[in-house]
């Protein structure tokens, strides 16, 4: 099994969502992640804070960010185990983020 990084972009707007919407979303995420854990596919991951900085050069080139458009916001990540990239994509297809208009980028980390 190899490791793959799932990068979650956009999805539910936590500031605008009702408490009921937040509860429903969290239950769906907990179930999906719990299923990954039971299958021994879950390695780890976190939600990310919305603020940060983007470095545009090694000197003073920094901007508030880390994004330029809302659809580009990386809201979190998970590291999973999968047999192949296709298997990782299959796992990502069940992610609840799609129900809230988000997307998942699947990447294989480079191992030295």
C-alpha cells in the first residue's frame, strides 16, 4: 500500500451554515473518516485554519492568503493508504465534500 494525500477545497461555508447544516456535515465526515479508519486506510490529517501567508519570493514577497479565490481554498487534508492512484481516487469519491460543492485533489507524495 502506498500513501496518498487528499486535499479538500471549498465545500460547506462554516460561517454561513446553520447549526443543523454543520451537524449534518460533521456526522457525514465522521462516518466517512471512521470507515477509512476501520479499513486501515486512514493515516492522518487535519482541517486547516483559514488564514496564512503565501511566499512569492525568498525576500519580502508575502501576501495574506493562502488563496486568491474562494474555490482555491484548501480547507484540510487527509493522508490515506491505497493500493494505487486509481484506488485512492475511488476512496476519495465517497468523500462528503461533494455534497457541499467542494472538490478533492488526490496526490501521491514523492518518496526519496
